[in-house]
């Protein structure tokens, strides 16, 4: 039951954009949060059968009506949605108070090792599920990366096989490394033309300072710049340079770098290291 209701749900909510560590951390926070404890206590005590028999169908109807009202464009629908939300809040508060009262009043029955075991069981199942989820994440990211690399290399199967071998050799079974590869891939020339290009790229992402470079790109907003941007660069020495964005890789030599960007002023290419840049602002496009 846990696999159907929770385990499969984790797989369906899987997003490669989020780091594996963060996804697992969020799952454990949800399992150990105060909300989880309140829900557990509330589920231990229910109302009288007649009350449950009447309230559950009504709550289902109200839930559907609230969802419909929230997506309806008429002005009065927002008032209806707010009213139904208030009903759910009141019902939830009553259920929590009722459960807590019974748990305290009947503490000798509630606070037992059997109750503790029932509360800890989902957490233990989550711990045992982590290795499978790790393997699933690794497999799905491998599949995505292989497809992305395969598309531009369809005309050169030998180079595609070489790239695949380099990928497996670099990543192995490390989710952290393939996450780093996913982040770095956008900085590489997507059309590898030779084995030297492949070697250069994997040597680059294996560097110790690659995380700092990616962080610096994120801080400056380099990844958001369009390929045809006209940019204003302000250096740490308060020097302003305005010109065409020459992309941040050494595109004319097919060598992924990242430590610098290129700005073209009067058809002359200038290289500026990211550590020397204070701000970057896109002020236009040169193809319009």
C-alpha cells in the first residue's frame, strides 16, 4: 500500500531539474513534519459512523465544487471557492481537536509501542526506498543525456559511441556527476566534431572549480542572455563595455571554457573573465 500511494507518487513527481539530495531531503521533511504528526493522530480517531457516512460524501462534493469554482472566471466563483475553503478549514480544525482530545484522554492506549511502530513504518519504508529511487534517478538521467547527445551525432556513429563511452566512464553510478554533466552540457558546443572536442569537454567538467564557474554564471545571469544580445558589461574596475554578445565559450575554436565571455566591439572580439565582471545587462538585439 505504501508503494502504491507514496512510492509511485515519488516517481511520478520526479523532476530532473531538482537535485537528488534536495528531493530526498524534501521527502524526509514531509515525513517528519508537524503536519505529518497531526495527520497521523487525526487518522487514529474518527467520528461516529453516521457522522463519517454523511460528512465524507459532502466533503467530496465540496472539494469538486471548490476546484470548479477556483478555475471559473466569473467573479462570484471566487467567493464560492473562498466559502468552501472555509468549510474545509473548520472541519479540519474540528477533526484535529477531536483527535487530540481522544489521544490525550486515552493516552494509555494511544501512546504505545504499536502506535510508535505505525508512525515509524512509513519512514523506514522511505529509507529502504531510497536505493531504488537512486537507481531510478540515475537511469532516467542517463537516458535523457544519451538522447540529447545522440541527436546531433546521428551522422557519425563512431563519434557517438566514443561519446557514450566517455559518458559512462565519467559518470559511473554517481547521480551527483550526471547532475553536474546536465548543468554543464548547455555550456558545451552541442555539435561535437571530433574526439578531441569530446575529450576537451569532459576534461573541462572534471575540473575542481567548475561549480564556482557555474555559480558565477548564475549570479551574473549569463545563461539568460540571448545569442543575439547587445550587452553592457561593467567590470569590477567600473569600466563599461557595450557590444555584441560573442557567447561565453570560445566558439570559434570549439573549446568549452566558461571562465570568460566574449563581447564584440567594432568587429573586434574581446575576452572578459567572469571574475572581473560586476554586472551584465542586455540592452538590445543586434539582429533586429
